[in-house]
């Protein structure tokens, strides 16, 4: 997967999961419902993980995401906070990147 911005990542991840709405930088859409953004919303990331039947393995500040028994994406986070904070960020980013890779291949 080539280097792309977060909006494009979310578009591709949404495509893989069959989700219509995606984040566009605003907190709510015109129907006053929160936008779907698994990069910042842990619940959205978990929904994406389960919908695509992804598996995740966590180590200290590292997340590997598997799809159909192969590694789709691996992400290492920087030393920028507590383990909980950085591991959660790594997990969400890895889930979205893996989903985007799947969406890109569709």
C-alpha cells in the first residue's frame, strides 16, 4: 500500500467493511450522528475488526493485524506516552491500515 492520508485510509477501510459514511474532519454529519472514525474511536475500530474478521496481536507498542491467517499490517508506535495510550493508538492505526489494504484490493 502506498503512503496515503487518513481520509483516504478511512475511505478504503469503509469500503472493505461495507460502511457508507466516513470521517471528513467534522464531529457530526448533517443528521447529527457522529462520523465513523476508527482511527480515534475505539468502538469503531473494534467494529471494523469484528466485521472483517481480523485478528490482532499486541506487544509493547506494536500491533500486528492478520486477515485470513496472513499478516496484513504491522504498526509500531512511538515513545510518546504510557503503554496503554500508545498501544491503543497502535492498535487502532493497524486495524484501519489493514482494512484499507483489504479495501484497496477489492
